């Protein structure tokens, strides 16, 4: 069974339909890229996976999204629980206005964890996983806003990792970074897929081709083609896919 | 030069002169205040003037301690009462209020700030003070008033409802809208993704507000509060109505007392000689405190944006 199974998903911002009949399965411990022209619904789809849309009034889903078999679109889904198993990293880093340590410990503390030695271990582990430990181990008490942009982005990743998510969603999370920081995050994603499943939106075709195992092309709220990355980039079924990955369209 | 360039030059000089005149007025006021204060400062000395509680017309002995502490205490209490209400209002306006009603509620809060302060004073004197005296004062007297050591400070000794507590509450009502609107603007500046990050880790809306949004906006909130403090410091009419302007030691929260503004409003007309100069010295202190508050407040607000 795949980790996430999306079946006939429609999504509406109020009366505006933003996703139409999307069906795809996200494989476990793999990186899946979502690509497509601006406004095609990549972010919208991503934010369905942790029901972030529920924060705003008027949004509506139809269809099914199964996470390990459970339909997370059901009315009685526990959103707090869901969101800690489906983490999210945004385009711009989002350090909380607190120390590096408190940032990473934020999620575990929300769950009621107060034991300091447990938290210390958790923070170190998450920072190591996010390849940030060596750079910040002497600055844990400093305000996270003082880190560089790339460090802040890895901090956001570490913060997500500290709540042991099944899935991490990346929404163009390298597009605001310099090439070296961006490369670090790419390497990190490859490293992380041992432990978690990754869905990443990107506008960077080389990046999608380099790091992801599967790629989905979207257009106007629908899924155009979804397959192994290698197939999407070398011998896609659809003409539109071929043109898009060659940069001749969109 | 062409006509347009002459006009442009004329326009530039005009605006320059206008802004220069503002500076000149401020400097002029400062110099006047200082000049008129000199006799009192010479006679009593700065230190003695600031730390003496005397206010005696017959012996011509004047000290600023009571008005200074009165102003500090009412301002402090006003901030203490106003800040939580203002932050709560801002939370409601930005997070909880249905979108359709936001405009209306926001305007209502701003209207509160537009009411002339003399009206607050009249309302405070005729409506609020009797109400507090009848309902709140006895309640506090029966609870906090029973505490050992500090209890006496919460007992009502004089009738009338005209006292430090009422004055602070009226001031609080007056500065709440300002702090609320600054806080609302600060909350609106919090990036959506920051809130979503907290929600994404499993925080509730309340946890997000308390642990992320408020800390993120704390500088702006602080700046707003300090500017509001400046207003409370200098608020004359409302306070003059409800503080009682009494020159006696403060033995209760529910006793009349004096503030710089109440002393100025009540005594300026009939004062002469050393008393007049002492009043000018009080005004100078107020001017400086206000200036400082505005400067600090603006500085904090700017850092945030
Ligand atoms: N909050 C919203 N309310 C209404 N419509 C929205 C909202 N957010 C997005 N949309 C619309 O939904 C469609 C899909 O938007 P989405 O943000 O998912 O695109 P995207 O593929 O992520 O684009 P980009 O590559 O530019 O980030 C667009 O037509 C957009 O205008
Ligand atoms: Mg997007």
C-alpha cells in the first residue's frame, strides 16, 4: 500500500475550482516532485495533504486522500495529529521568534514533552538529520532569526523532523536560497528519504530531474502525467509533458 | 529658468519653511518652559524640587513629588489595564472576527479614539466614578483590602469615586483603541507562513497566537504601548475631572490625588510667583517625558517594520 493515495480529489477556493479529479499515489520513502506552470494547483494540492486549507473559511474538498489507508478528508480527522505527521516547509524560511533550541523543541513541547534531557536529545537528533548541528551547536540559545537564510531553512526542516512526521511537504523550498544552500537542501532531501516520504513542488526542472524518484506534471488543476522521474524526463507518454520538461511551454 | 522651475523652487522653499516653523515652535516652547522654570529650579534646586512632597501656597514651598508619582502611577495602571484588553481586541479583530464584520468593528475601535477627552472626563465623573464607587470599590475592599500589610491601600476612605483608580481606568479606556490598532497592524504583518508553520506542527490557533504571533509582534506592541503611555502622561481634561487634585499623601488606590496635568489645569489661572514657576517646571518635566516616550515608541515601531 502506498503511503498517500489521492482519489478523485476536487478542491474549491469558495466557488473557484482549483483541483479537478486528481488521482495519484505517493510512494513511501521516495521523493515525488510536483511540477507545472504557475497557477496550475501544485501548492493547492500540497496543502490538501495536511489540510492547511482548513485554516481559511470557504475552502472545500471532494474525493479522498488516504494516509496509510485512513481517509484524512473525513469530518472527524484529528487535524492536530494529522499536521504533526505531515510536516511542511515553505518557500521562505519561517524561524519562530525564539531561540534555535526552542524552535526545534516547539513541536515536541506542544505534545506535552517537558523532559529537558529528552528534548535535548530530540533537538540534537533533528538538527543532525537536517545537517545543521555542526553549524549551530554552539548557538542553540541564540535567536533563530540571526541564522543565515539557508540555515534558517534547514532549521525549518529540523523543526518539522522533531515531531517525527511520515511525510514532509516542500513548497519551492529552495527557490529563495543561494545555489550552495539550495544544493545542501537537495542533498538533505535525498538523505531524509530513508526516514520520511517527501513531496516537493519545484519550478526547477533540473532539480526535479536530479533529486526526485517520481514526478507529476499538473496543468489547470488536473494531473497531466505521473510516472518515474526518469520516464517523465526521457520518454513521457504525453506531448504536453515532453514540451513542458524541455521548457518549450509554460 | 522656466516658469515651472520657479514654481517648483517656490514650492520647495514653502514646504521647507513650513517644516522649519514646526521645529521652531517646539524649540520655542522648550525654551519658554525652561526660562519660566528657572526661578523655581534656582530657589528649590532640581533635586529638592523633584523629591519634595510639599505643595504649600502660604509658605511658598513647592515640590513635584506628588504630581510626578500621581502621573507615573495613573499612567502605569492605565497601561496595565489597557494592554491586555487592547491585545485581546486586536486578536479578535485579526483572527476571530468574521471577515464581514472586521471593517465595522475596526472602525468602532477607532471611533473610541476620536472622542474628545473632555467627554471622557465628564462621563468618568458623572457615570463611571459613581458606578465604580458603588460596585467595584467595595468588592476590591472586601478582597484585596483584607490582605496583610498592603491591604490598606485597597480600602476606600473618602466618598465620591474621584480617585486614582477611576482616573487610571478612564485613561485606560482612552488609550486602549490606540494600542489595539497598533497591535492589529502588527498582527497583520505577521507572515501567513509563520502562523501556518506553527499550525503545521500541531499548534492550536491560541497556541500560535500566544507563542508565535505575539512574540513576533512584541516590539511593535511595545512601541504602541509607549506612545500610548506618552498620551496618558499628558492627558489633561479627563484626568483633571476624575483625579480630585488633592495635595495629600496617597494612602489608598481609592483616594484623590494629583497628577502633573491636574495640577496644571486646576492651578494655572490663579498662580503667581514661585507657584507659577513651579507649575512651569512640572510642565517642562511632562514635555520631556512625552518627548522621550514618543522617541522610544517610534524607534521600537520602526525596528519592526
Ligand atoms: N487563497 C486562494 N483563494 C482563491 N484562489 C486561490 C487561492 N490560492 C490559490 N488560488 C488559485 O488556485 C489556482 C492554483 O493556485 P496554486 O497556488 O495552487 O498554484 P501553483 O501551482 O502553486 O502556482 P505557483 O507555481 O505560482 O506557486 C490558481 O488559479 C490560483 O489563482
Ligand atoms: Mg505555489
